[in-house]
């Protein structure tokens, strides 16, 4: 089993990476393979709702969004991490996730269907819970079980050294990892026992405009 951890910070080895590394280390101790995927520091275009992905199965902007979705198809679980920028997720990770989840849905890849996910947030001081809520919305619209910890999944600090002093934050990361590992093993056991996936209905797209 493998969990992909996404570092949505422009800093490859900063505070977000430090938090994700604590999760990855604990997952490894639980026998789960991991990979930390850094989205990089290059600009990422936002979704333009062109609908091209519904025809080609890929985002029209051929960058690390398509690369990651290819990896996601073989992954069993996900952790998406971001720093807080103005009480919200960073611009790059927002664009990344907008395009990733939208193209996966329209392209009918089902890379995330019923796979567990969690958000991890790092901040100097505040804006963490708003950012945490923002990321969780990608999971709940995609039929993904959300894995929780003993506290909301956040760490505090301006530098990686600060984060390493946030003992409660690091403990939250370790508990998150163990809960993720437990859920993955339960899912595997259910599959082995013949538990069937839920019946899926065709999506009914509606709006609130009436004749």
C-alpha cells in the first residue's frame, strides 16, 4: 500500500515539508510506502473550465497536474499539505487541486474514488482552520473518506526548526498517519472479505434556474 503526500508549498524543504515528513515517517513505521510529491515553485495556471479534459482525459495545461494524476491512479491514500497564505491555501496548491480534481472527474479517471485523504496545514500563527476546511472540500465532493487525528491537522512555526518544537503539532501528524494506516488495512481486509463497493448513480447536474 502507498500514500502520496503533496507538498503544496513553494519551499521544497520548509514547514509544510517538515509536517509531511513526520506523517511519512510514521506511515513507513506502519508498513505503508510513501512518496512526498513537491508541486514546485514554478507558476501554475488555474482551471479555465474549458472542458478539454472531458474529451482527452488530461488537463489542457500539460504540467505536473497530469503527472501527479497518473501517479494517483496507483496510490491508496493521499495527504495534501499547504502553508497558509492570507487565511487560505496557497495559490499554487489551489490551482493544482482545482485542475487535478476537476480533470479527474470530467476525464472519468476515478483516481480518488473511496480512497482516504487528509489535509495538513502549516502557519506561523493563524488562518489554519479556514485553510483546513478549504482543502477538505476537495475530498468530500470526490467521495473520499476523510482521515482525522486527535486535533485539526496543523503545525505552527516560521521555520522547520520552529515546527520541530511544536510537539503537539508533530503528535497530531503521527496520530494522523496511524489512523490512515489503520483505515487502509481495514479497507484491504474488507476487499479480501468480499465487501462490494457502493452502487454508483449517474451524476445529476442541476442548477437553480427555472423556466
